C-alpha cells in the first residue's frame, strides 16, 4: 500500500503522507468487472485504481448499505448476493438470492434487497438481517432493471423480453400494475421526489417517463447521435444530478453519454466515452461522473459541470456496475 | 387502505384484463414436413429431430409469460408429417385451426401451402427454407421469412473476407441441390462485393474420407491455384469437415464449414444472448440451432405484434408486423424488423467458428441509406418480389 512516492511524501510533508496512506479518507468508486470476477476500487482524488478485490463469478449489480459498512454484490453465475466488508474486502456471508441475480436495489429501510433473477423471471426480496428470502414475485422474462420509490412504497422490476415495468406494492409484495415500454428495458429510476419513474429501453432506443401516481406515460425521450445509426443508440443505465434537473444516460454501443434536461425531456449534449457504456456513479459532491465501458474495459471520468470526459481509467474485463463509497 | 388510488386502478385493470382475455386468444400451429437426409461421410453431428419445434416452444413460453400480465392467451399445436405423408391435408387441417402457421418444410411445399385457397388470409412463417427465390420472384404475400436467405449468409461472408482483404477466392461445391444453390449464392455475393472467384471444383469423391482426407484433399486442392480464402458449399454436411488443415496451400475455409455465417450459433453470447441460450438449453437439453432461432423469432414476432396491438386479428397483426413501428429484440445487438418488399426478417448474421464468434455482419463500413442490415440479402431494388406492394 505504501508506494515509493508516498515515502517521498512522508519526507516532504507528514500531513500529506497521512492523506495518502489512509484510503478511508478519500471517496471511492467501486466497479464490478463482469468477466474478471473482481471489483476495481478507484480513488476519486487520484483517479487511479487502488485496490482490486476478488468476488464470486460474474459480478454485476453493486450497492452499499446506508452506513457504507457493507457492500452487496450480485455474483450472477455463483447464484448469490455476496456481502462484503469494504474495509477488508472480505466476504462476510452470502445471501440467498434466487438464481442468477443480475441487478438489485436496497429498500430505504436499509434491510430489504429487491433482486432481479434474470434466468428465472422472478424478483426475490431478501431480508439482509435474517438472511432469508422474504418473498418471490413472478415477473416477466429476463428481469433486470430495479428501482424503489423514495418513500419505499413501490418497487419496480423491468423485464427485458416481456418489455414491461412491473410495479410491486412493497407492503403486500404483489404486482399492482404492469406497463409496457419499448423493447428490452434495462434500467429504472424514480425521480422528481418520486413522482416520476424513468425506464430505459435498450433496443427500443428510448426512455419512457411515467407518472408514478397513476402509471400513465408522461413522455418519451429519444436520442440521436451524429454519425451513429439509430439502431446502435441504446440507452441503458442513467443517473440524476442532485437537483434532479439533469439526467446522464449511457447509450451503450454508441459510446456516448446523453445529457438530458429532466424537465423538458430534451437532450442537451452528448459526451464521447469508452466503448459500450453501461452504468455509472457520481462522486459524493456529484461533480464527477464515472461510467463503466464494457468493451474497452475502462471507466470514463466526466466533469459534470463542463460536460466533458477528462480521463479514462483502465479497470478489469467488462466493467458492469458502479457504486460510490464516500 | 394504504394506496387508495392504486386500489381503484387495480380494479380497472382487472376488469380490462378479464374483458381482453375473452377475445385475445392466439393459437399457432407448427407444421413440419419431415425430410429424408442424404447419407453423409460422418455422423459426428446428428441433426436433432426436434430442430425448430423446440425454438417455437421457447418462443411460446416467452409469449405466455408476457400474456399473463396482459390477459393474452397463446397456444401452440405441433403437427409433424412423416416422409411421404400427406402434407397438403395436414396443412388444410392446420389452417382450419389457426391462420398463423409456422412452416418447417422445403421451398416447394412452402409455395404449395401458400397457394392453397384457405391460406390466402393466413400468415405463414417460413423457418426452414433459405432459398432466395422465395424472397424474390417466387415470393408470396402470405409468407414471411424469419430464417435468413442464403444470400444474407453469403453476403455476410463476403463482407468479412473483403474487410480482411481476402479478395481472391476458390470454391469447392458438393452436388446436392442445396449445395448447388448455396454455391450460386456465394458466386452472386462475390460479384456484389467485387471479389475474385478464381477457381471452382466439384466434390466428386465417393471414398470414405474419414480415412483418406489427409491423402486426398491436398491433391484435390493443388490445382485451385493461388487464393486467399477457400469457400465450401456443403450444406448437407457431407465432406466439408475434412477440408480444413488438409488444403495444399495453408488457407482458411469458410461457407458451410470453418467460418460459418448463420442465423444463430451456440457460441453467440453477447447482447444478452447468453440468457436466450441458457433458457433454450434448459428447455431442450441441447444447443440452439439456426432453425430453432428462426422458429423462436417467428413465435416472438406474433407475440410482439399481439402485445402491441392488443389484437388477435391476423390482418391487424400482419399490418403491424410489416409496419415501421415493429421491432423485435432478437439478442443480436440491434432491433429486428421485416422487409416491406419481401417479408424477410432483417437481422444481423453472426460469423462463427466452432469455439467463438468471429464477427457480426453487417461489418463496420458497410453503409446503407436506410438500414445497414439491408446490405445483407436482397435489398428493395434487387428483389423482384412485387406482391408485397
């Protein structure tokens, strides 16, 4: 952990040395490498990979507990969700996740994980305290996108082949609505204080915006990247800025991130990033955005204010998910 | 009640669902004419008897799941006609059961069924004949093709060879009608992409090549001259497997062997394909083959059209399937749709070797004013099909 440069730093300045030697002080971005069975940990200050941690097979979804004392990782081909101590990188235990967990979301109660079981057409609700399955809900074929409303009352699963957003009442754990979207929905997020649900459709090339109150369609976002055939403009992951006024949308094999005005639903900018951009995570102050680029095996760092890519960071093979640790 | 608003909506949805259930019921018939296969030199890779049917079964399972959320019902009846059986009677019976038919039969049978009077308002999906004529002057307005044509596959090979600058080609063709028609497609594609087909030979050996390939093939390929890529037209999988590594010149092989262009291969795993492969393997206990993929795509086409139109009316479904709005997520990286001039499903073509995907056609740089996918197969100006207008 102590590099020659930090020896030099120790000679020059004791406070600086302390800063370098205590990784817990700097915020980090954790990236799952789908085909390397590892997590790459990026230091937000130095923009370098400072740790590579082994995981189960085919890690994809990744999220932290509220107090960041645990990190949950979907190890899809190990058919489990791993619970890791982020300080030591040690696996504390596995959770019963159902088969082939791909993506999940942690309920605001910090206790229930809602997991999409891609091969099983099921959403599994796992109690992380008792480590038991609380419920399994039948959904469409190839569930993937997962979201939960800020008040915790609604969970969403999107199914890639059934092409729907399935609305789950978290109290009864039953579906109360199923809404069609364009082909191959991949990701879902609530926004505007929970009054809107956004769902991206990879093959359809759109984001559908729903009114949460009555599940009606409020609008649809389309994308157009200059010089790229519309078929290859495929929205996948997306995240909102702190004020929820702007969304950053990964456009898959078009190798661009779209910057969307969340009020007018108009695309304001396109930012060139690495190849097959998938998911993303913000730095704690949301001034930097880190995107996972599956085919090029790297992470692009975007200056959010300037809307410009400032650096590429090599990680493992096929980086998939990203999560921030302050 | 915690969600008074949702409660109300749930009731409405339930009512709607019950209403829809009564009317949107979609029966489909899978009609298969069993064909006799010619003897081949090796039986290492037997063709599974349920090729095609299992793909349809998977498509049905996918549709059924979606249907449960929308109140749409689907059913699939499989009718298998033995070699020498009465296909026309079976076809008439099938058409009495449904006007959505998945047709797994040779090209002549496809045409005979399409021309039946009772088939005029039906939609038939051809999942087994790659014959170009069915997409050209011999097309029928009631036949859609989810299996790629021979030309789509041979165009894919030529795009790849051209992008590698393997511009000079040689060809060995078998004598089976399927070999001859595939060889014809290879020649036509070579011309289309400006390649030089320098020499051709017909496979005439009748010896058992499992023992003699090493001795015979170098001599047989010696007089092909200088070439970059050796093409093999052996669609019945007779001699092709003995060519690679035995050629006089050290050259790669492509076509029916070596680098193969097809609708689907077990080595396709990108674009979410790993999920489709694992669902299929779980269902069928074997790997997914091109005909399985075509049958899956046909059933999913019907499902997608029913889902989006909320209708089981064949005319409505056909109209939607052939419209600009239709798109099918087919695990090949971009949406699939039907060519409005001949009913062919537009699709990327994987180029594979037995262990891995080599490339996906259309290759980068092959541009088109409407869809790059239309650089493969008969484009609108090339097709002589007029009944779709």
